[in-house]
């Protein structure tokens, strides 16, 4: 430690007093945490953590049973698709809905080669406060220590965790649209060739990947339901509209430092729980606590309308959905965030309980309010993008996945390509 501080004093003449003292403090803190000096330097140069991938945690419910329901001494390898890139990363695990502590025996991160394979030379061991294993208390998230790994934008990162104890699957994200690989018994966290016993398309005990990025970087959180979650998009192709938005941002030199965090939950509602926590209850977790967030999009309400027929005791009016929007807007604005309202897309042809005269009237009333109230900082008119001009209560056939509610890959692309990237200019703040 004495040699380390001596080096800083030698370099101190080239630093302002404020930056110099900050560098010493950051280095001492980094040394105490077992971090290499470059992390302290990065903090001193005003780099900050920004989320590059996310999946909103949910608990098991009758509509989305977990598969598998539990793990016994097995290893799980999960694939995440980044938005922005970075050279220093950390992983966020979660035991939010656990009834007991979650034991992670070991965890690794790497770049994907293909399938369950990892790219040579990229495997890194994750630690937590310097330890290779960790017990996550029930209800808690857990951030890994920073690790040096050059992660390109729009790349696939593999996170592998070993669960040494019998573990009930209590916290997961149901609709991954991405293959997850599960081994038989054993710790295979560092295995280049993963011994897959079974696959699924959910993410388990994993909610975020963050990169250390420049001070100019920021994130947009896409808060929504199945249409944001990518229902009916091609598996392993990353064709959700937030993915395609990230591609567009990366293709622009002006906006390449804007990350996209997909916080959609299929079946989610603004006002009531059933599939995932209701949107009002998860704003703090999924939006306000997101690293580097500056912008929010909101696309929710269709399931509030449709579930009114499934669960009559939870029927809601257009005014109640709008009141929920007002709460989300107020909470975003209180934290200095810009929030953009997305109009609800058509569901004509789906049939009851979504497609009813009352349901369509609610959708029209909500969309009219989004377009004309000026409550949001801007409007993203997805309804106008995907509807059939000749039959505007229906989705255009070329964009319809076939269920008359969810877009296909072409529909998701049309949605993302309709968004004005200038909404994500830092000059807006």
C-alpha cells in the first residue's frame, strides 16, 4: 500500500488538488475491495456504470410455470445480448422472490462462440467481495465485482452459474426467447464445451449486465409487456423491438453511447399483479434503479384491458389506466428522466376478452390521451405504425405473428425503425 500511495504522490503534481485527492481515495477503496488500480482510474475519469442488458425478474405463477421447477447441483449457462460495449463489466444476480438464501457456488462470464460454447481466451471468474462463491439473501440482488473483459456492442455474453445445493426456481424471467443451457450434476462454469443435458428459454437468477462507460453514455429503459418482451420473435435472433432500436443507435456515431434495457414482462399489467409485479410496483426496481438511465419508454395497458374479461373483479377503465400512467410519469420526472408514451397496438381479430367493443373503446381512449395530453415528454405512435390502414382496429397482416396481438419480426422492426433517435439526445436533458 505504501508503494501504491507513493506512486500517486509522484503523479500528483500533474493533477489538480481535487482530482488528486479523489484519485487517492478511489485507489485506496479499490485496494480494500481487491480491485486493480485501473478501476479507480476509470472512476476518476468520470466513467460510470451503465446497464447494457437486463431482464425483469418475476416469480412463478399459474400462467408462467417455471421449467425446470428446481435445480440440484447443476450448472446453468445463459446468453445475454448487449447493447453498448465496454472493457470492464459486472453482473447482477437476484434472489428477489426467493424464500431462502440462494447459494451460488461459482460463476463465470465469457463471450459466446456459438450455442453453449465460449470464445477462447474470454473466460473470466466472477467474484463477490473478492469471494468466488456467495449466498444471496432472500429478496436481495447481488452485484459481482468488476472484471476486465472486452465486450463489443451488440455481442453475446455468456454467464454461467453453479448451484451446489437443491434450489427451487423462485426467481426467473419467463420469456427469454434465447436458449439457456442446463447441465447434469456438476460444476461446469469454466467449461469451454458445455455438457448440456437440457435447454429452456428462460433466464434464471440473472437480471442485469453493466459496463463501465464514458460520462456521455446513458440508458433508455423500455418498460412494457409481451410486445416489449419480444413474444413471437425468432428465438436466438434478438429481434425484439428494443434490440433493433439498439442496433439503430449503434449505427449512429451520435447515439452509439446510448444503451437499451428491455424491461418487458409478458402478460404484465399497469395496475394489477398476475404475471410479474405490476408496472407501478416495479418502476423503482426496473427504471429508477437502472444504472445510467436517462430515458424511459412506456408500452403497457393492453393486458389491463384484456384481463378485465379474465378477472372481472380486476376490471379497469381507461381513466384508471391513465391514472397509472400519470404516476409513472411523475416518478420518472422526479428523478430527472425523460419518459415517452407508446400508443397501444391493435388487437382486432384476437377475440374476447381483449377484442370487445368495450375493450376497443378503452384502447382508443387511452391512445387519444397519450397523443393529446402532453403528459409524456414525447409520443411514439406504435399503433399508427403497425395497424392496417384499411382496417385500423387490426394489425397489418405483414406485421402480424398470427395471433392478432403480437407483431412478428417484421412488425418489431417497423416499430423500432419508426422511433426518432433524436429523442435520446443528451441535449434533451
